[in-house]
C-alpha cells in the first residue's frame, strides 16, 4: 500500500508540471495583459510598456516560465500583479476557506446522498423512492448560484436566521459556532448537486448488491434487516460509491467558484475568477496548482479507501 | 431505519445549534461603527500604488493630499497645504504646509515628508522606489523637481506649464504617506497604511474586512464614527441582500434593478450623484461611412439617450450632450445643446450623405470599469440606428480583450466602439483621446483618428493656462467644435449611487466618486 501511495504521489509531479505549462500558455495566449488591467483607462502603450517592465513581464515567455518554475522549486510562487503581494500568502490565506467549504459540502453531500440512496434502494418503487428520485432530479437540474440566491432570500433576508455572506461575523465572531452559521447556506448549496449524483449511484449500487447471494445468505441466517442493509450490503456498495465521491470532490471544488462568489466566501475559487480577469498569471498558476493537487490527493484518498474496503482489489 | 432517524435527528440538532446564537452575533456591531459593502477586496492601501475607485473609497479617509476637492465639487481647496502660489509662467508651485500635523505613527508632516512622497514615485533611484510599481505616477510626469525650501515650504518646478497639476494633487495618487512607515514596512506598506487623515488604519483581514478607526489626534474636526468596516462583497445581488438583511449600513454601486426596490422602503435612503464620467461611442473618422461628418452627426441624432439613461439604466445615468461632464461645474457648458433625439433629421442627413442603409460594425464590451450595462446599451443603440436605416452588426469582447482590440485603433476592426472614461480634470479625456498627437501610433487613445488643428491648439492652450476661468472658456470652445465634428456619439454620464440605512446621518456622495466618511454618524 505504501508503495502504491508513493507511486501515485510521484505521478502528481508530472501532472502538475504539465498543468502549469498549459495554464501559462493559455494565459499568455489570451489577449490583454496585467498592465492594461491595472491601468484601465490610462493604459497608453507607453504606460503599459513601462508598467510591464516594472512587473518583469517584458521578458520572453519561456524565460518568464523558466524563472517561475525555478522559484516554485524553491518554494516561491512569485508576486501577484493585481494584489501587490506574494502569491503564496494569498493562496495560503484563501485555501483553508475553500477546504472548509468544499469539505463540509462533500461530507454533507455524502451523508445526504448515501442516506437517500439507501432509502430509495430499500424501498424500491415505494413512495420514499419516488420522492427521493424527484428530489434528486430537481437537485441535479438546479443551477447552484440560483439556488444560493434563493436560500439567501429565504433564510437571511426573510427569516433572518442565517448570515447572508462571509465566513465570520464582523464583530465578536471567529469561533466554531460562528463559522458553522456562515457555513450552512453555502455548504448546503454546494452539496445539493453532488448529493443527487451520489444518491443515484448509491441506489443502483445497493440494488445490485441486495440481489446478490451473500445477502440472501445473511437474511437466511436470520440477521436483522438493519444489519443486512447497513453492514453487509452498504459495505459492498461503498466500493462502487467511494470513487464517485472522489470524483464529486472535483465538482465541489469547481462549483466553489460560483458559490464563493454568491456567498462572498473568502476562498480560492473567487480568487481564480478575479485573477483571470486581471491577467494575473502567477496568481492563476498558484491557485490552479493548489486546486489540482488537492483534487488529485482527494482521489488518491478515495482510491486507497476503496482498496481497503474491497478485498478483490489487491493491496 | 433507526440509524437513519438517528442521523437525521443529529443533523437537525446541529442545524438548530448553529442557528440559535445568531442574533447575539449580529447585535454585536456597535452603534458608532459603520459597515460599508464594497465591490471588491482592495488591491492596495498605498495611494501611490492603488488605481481603483474601490480602493480610493478607503484611502481618502486615511490620507490627505496637499489639496483636496471642496466637498460637493471638483474644485481644489487647501488640505495639508494651507496656501500656495503659482509663478506667472505656470512653472513653479510653492506650497506652505499646515503647522502641527502628524502622521498616525507620530512622525511629523513636513516638507521633507512631501518630497519623499513624490521622489518615491518619480525617481527610480529613490531608496523607496522598490515599494512600487506606481501605475499612475504619470499624473506627475510634468514635475521636474520637488524641493523642501524649509520645514514648512515645498516647491514644485514643472517641465512645462500643466494646469491640471493642482487637480492631480487632489487625486488619490497625490495623497501623502508617512515616509517613516514606508521605510519601515517596504512593500508591506500597502497593507499597513499610515497617513494623516481623520481615520487611521486598524486591521486588514484578507478577503473579509478592512477596519479603520477614528484618529484622536486629527488636526481638524474629529470623525464622528468610532470605526468603519469595509467589507468586499463582489456579487451585487449578495450586496443588496446584505443591505436588506441589515448586515451592512452602506452599499455602494447598487445595480439599477435593486435601486428601484430600495426606493420603495422607508428604512433606506438612496443617494445619487452624477460624476466626471462619460460613456460614448468612438467613431472611425478615417474610413468607412463614418468618415463623413454628416453620418456621424446622424448617429448622434438617432440614439435615444433619454431612453438609455432613464429606461434601460433606470436613472443610474444622465444623457450626455458633450465631452465635459456636468460634475465639472466650473468648466461645464450649460448652454450646449448637443444632439437631441431626432430620427427625422438623422434620416435626412444620411440621405444627403448617401449613406442610407449603410452597414456598420459596433464593438461591444461585455463589462468593464465604468462601462455600465454595455451589452444592453449596444443592443439599444443598434435598434435606434436601425430605425434611421443603418444596419449595425455587433461584435462582443471580454473587457481586457476589448481594450487590447480598441486601444490600438479601430481601422480594420469596426466603425464604432463603446468606451467609458472617468477623470478628475476636464483636460484628461480630450487631451488623451482627441488630439492629433494622441493618435494610437503616437501612444494615445485617439482610436477613431479624430484630428482638428483648432481643437489641438485650444487643448494645448488650456493646459498652459493657470487661470481657471480662462481655462474653462478654452474647454468650452474646444467642446463646441468637438460636438459639431462628432468624432464620438455622446451617450451618458454615470450617476453613482449608494444606499444607506435611515440610521446613517450626514452621508453624501461626491462628484469625485470618493467616499468621505469623517462627517458621517450612525444611530
């Protein structure tokens, strides 16, 4: 297992290298440059040239990339042109927020999705199954930013029970309860779609498992149904479901871009959008690398879990 | 099934727990603390580095310049300098500094501090030059030397007469920072600002809030509020929701749709103020149908500016008649007629020019600084022009791409292009965009290739004239010629807006678009 994990981690290096090269090339190819973005109305060719020189952007692209790569190896992600601070500082400040939001959403989506999937599998074609299927369909089809605004309108503007946006209260906040209050709406919004997909998959996996011989044996032995479903069947079904949850981690991280904007969550998704529109290449690089690395790592965790749970996949 | 029930119960319990203490938390913002919903996280709180209005809203409360705009106007009045003289040739400006002013870090504001500020921006060899880049330092490119004559006297010598100099000193780029703090903090100064203003910096929590508090040692009248919290809330709908739910006291840049909603509530006050902004179409005067002045005038006559300002933008803009916004009260020409909406006359002019049914391309931006609602406005203009028999096809670009396309000139790309500018002096816009010397290949923004020697001469003269009345007259003369030549279609001036709760007192918007909060109170 250790060798497997080490192998996967080593494989992360070329993935990130290739990704950074692609991101850098795309950012270099799209028209516009940081100096124009900073100067706005005042972007005369003369001013742009002067500012680009001061920002070190007048060198050739390969030189810029090579310099950046050299610095990254030394642990320096460079300086953000739009925020006037080191990329690493900004990314480190924002990444935990995204991790908290995406993590909470993923946990919520898994719990909701698994429960809904199990219920509808056990009660196949029953009322609960139909309700769950309908809810899943609605959840999957709803644009998440729109759902977010609806939730804000209902719970924050009308009912006034939850804060509209942000991560902590302005005064006197900062504790776990405060964070949790701010987390409820964005995490729920983000979790809905993923929960729907997990529910669908859990349902079909459970249905398949429940038809198998070992379940019949378990039931014949007189085990209580609860034990049959939650221990024997679920464990077998999870082998199929866990990799899907791993993939959902990617969707949740991607969806965070919209959700962070709607809820003004101080995470990395919103940062990436702003960085792209200001042509802040190094900030985009830094953000993408962190998101990509965490996506790969989450999938690795999912794969490891799957291996641990499924005796058929050799360790 | 008991497990499911158990889990659900635990979940519900967690949610209730989370909701319960909310009211205590929101009630904790004290009465003398104002919470402002901004449109973005500031990029820098170093005035020499910052370029965005969003940042200026904070800066203007922390720092002061030698001069400032008199509240409610774009005319300069004394600030850190209590008086000044200008030499007859317009080359030497001598300022006398106010006595006994100190920075928030306790260091004195003296002539040496002022020279440090300008040398830092203008001299690449200055020890603090590395705290840049300073994107707008060209505001002071006319400055040859800055000297400390004595502790309270500063002398600026210019390369050539440059009348907008005083107005530029009042612009945020001219705000005075503490040399001690810059030297100590280096590049980190932008996140640890130190000025002389009525508020001093307290803390900056990245992407969450910037807090400033009352400066108890302020030389002038003390700020009424104990503190102001600036929160970045990028999405306008979320900003409006925060306002409705009581999360913020002041909201800037209210979208037109939400503005109407706030106007219906008694518990909110809507503030509006037209600013030094112009939204216009650049017309290609060099080639194509618009090379004919009559066709350009027809375009101006065909566009229903009232409908765009009042209906489409729901009153968040006023129709434009020329290039000088009414916010420049001292230079604005109230007698200017501009182009009223007159499709009849437009059709006649087109017929006369033989341009009936001409095909035109309009370049449209998807968004961008000061661009209002560019896609909808482009479509409205397309419809207005179709009305008089001009067939317009639209090409839409993302903002940065758009600038990179339009700024080098319209030739080969389109006949018309949307553009918007916000300036602090009536000189800036025509000087950078309508002179022969400002053609794209000469490094300017004259993307429509307008050239009129008479206008060139008037603009140069105005820039060399230090007497405001005489300057104003030169701008009015230039504007009359420009409006008649119609190198642009003059469309609208943006009306900046803000919503406050009715508890906020003493709040007003400035034509400069700055947010002055020293006189504001709450509760």
